[in-house]
């Protein structure tokens, strides 16, 4: 048995949306699921007739109609009406199905994962974008499940798909975080251990979902919506990857085209050509004209900046921007350095620069942690390592 208990590091503050989602799901369970699960519907209820007509032909032939009537509850009718049924899809059910659960363990498992992983993702996205991402990946997860079984009249419920979307974001953005696991392999091993987040989430995706999905398809289906879990996770992965790519391609606000004006004098004397040319930008940096170089650099398309700067110049350029209150621009330059020279010189220094900008200028300690831990993996210079360890100690204090 493997049970996640928490993760580290975590951001400051209260993850309002994450706690609200947990509260709403718990309230639905307490106010709707529990009371109605023990109530038998009236035999003349039209909803019961619709439920029987839809589900009875698809159940095991050994189950008598009388046995089905004895087991059905008023909550089953709510699930049938508001859960998502691929054979009878409803736009509203795409949302309502996320807040209905089949039982306490179903709810507890989903909310535990949301509590552990949601705060980091919410902090990275911001509350409103996080809510949109949660609901969006939840809808994608439901549609992924439906695509695998278009004729199914069985309703799908639960927050698993949306929570899996959160896990997909986490997998891309926080690979160096650690997850605290309680492992019980009685009687051989029982202890709490720390494991890399990507390892834990990789096991969740492959062992807990992909392999069972393949087995269930071969065996004629099952009661767990593995396709929804995989679809939600893939949606989170895709958006997080696109967001990271967009960060490398970003143009900081202060260097938008209408603000990107290169001083003609004395810059022209240094450049002796178009200041937006790649040669001109390198000359500007060499001459110490960093502000003019930045204006010209961010005029270029991201594709034209690939390996435009030599590693040492790229690092110096990023440091100058960071030290002169251009944090967003500095982060873009550091990220492009990592894009251009992923195994090249000054790799540790670029990770350190990106981490310090995210920690001190952008107040994103969990994002900074990823870069700072990467510094320690690159056999850094002792001074670079010392800076990284001090920053990590700062994160630990927070």
C-alpha cells in the first residue's frame, strides 16, 4: 500500500480555490450523497422508470429486476440525472459530474490528491486561471472517457479527471519537489519515505491508470474511468508544456514594440549598422549598452534569438537585467540560455539566475526550488553552489 501524505516545498499563503473546491465536494457529499444514499425512491417515480430502462439491459442477466429495485437509492437517481452518460450527453453534466462521488473512499482519495498537489499549481497559475484549468481539464477528462465508450448509459462521476489535470501540471512544473509517502508492505516494510514527485506521478499514470485501462479494454471494461484519468493528466501536461514554452517566447511588457526605442546616439556609433541586427546586439552588450541591447533583443522573434548570444554574454545580459529591475526580461533571457545551451557552459549559473529571480523578484519559491535544485545536479562552481544553498535555506525558512 502506498499513500501520499504531503509534498515539499509549498508556497506561502492559503490556496483559496483548492480549499474551496475541497469544501464544495465535501458539502455535496454530506448534504446530498449521505442523506439520499439510504432513501429508496418511490416505485412510481418517473426517474426510477427511466433509470431501470436505461441500465437494466446492460447489467448482468443474473441480476433480477427485483434485486435491482432493492438496491437502487434516491442518490443513484441523482447520479443518473447529473452524472455524465456518453450515450445521452449533457453539457451541464460535464460540470455537475465533477462534484458527485460514488462513496466516501472515492471522495477522500480525490480530495487528498487535490490537497497535496493543488496548492503549488494554484500558486503558479493564480486563482482564476487555476479554477479555469481545473474545470477545463475535468471536462477534457470526461470527454476522453466518453470517447472510449460512446454507447455507455452508465453515468460517470467524480473529481478524478480534474484532479488528474492538476497532477499533469505538477508533473511538468515541479519535477524536483518531493512527495512524502507512507509505504506499508506488511510485514516486511512499514515506513514514511520521500520520493521524487515525477516518480510518484509517473507510477500513478502508468501503473494505476494506463496498464489497468489496457487490461479493462481487453476484459470488456470496468468500473473505474481510467480513460478520464489519462485524459485529464494529458490535458494538464499539454497546457503546462505550452505555458513553459510561451515563457521562453515571451516579450516583457517594458520591451513591447512601442517602448522598444534604441537611442541613436551614442548607440549608432557602437553598432555601425541596424541596431536590431544580431551582430549589433552582441556589439551593444560588449560595449556595456545593455538597455539598448535589451530593446533591440526583444524586437526579434524568439526563433532569431536562438544561440544569438554566446553563453558568457547571455549570462551577463541576464544578470544586468535582473540587477536593474527587469526581472521578467531577465527570466526570459535565463530560460532562453537553458533552451540554447541545455548541456553547455554556465548551465548552473543560468539555473541559479532563474531561481533567484523567481524567488526574490516574483515571489515564486516553489518554481525557484526547481532551478536551485538543478544547480546542485550540475557539478557547480563552489561559489555558485553556495549561493544556491543559501537560497534553498531561505525557501526552507518560508
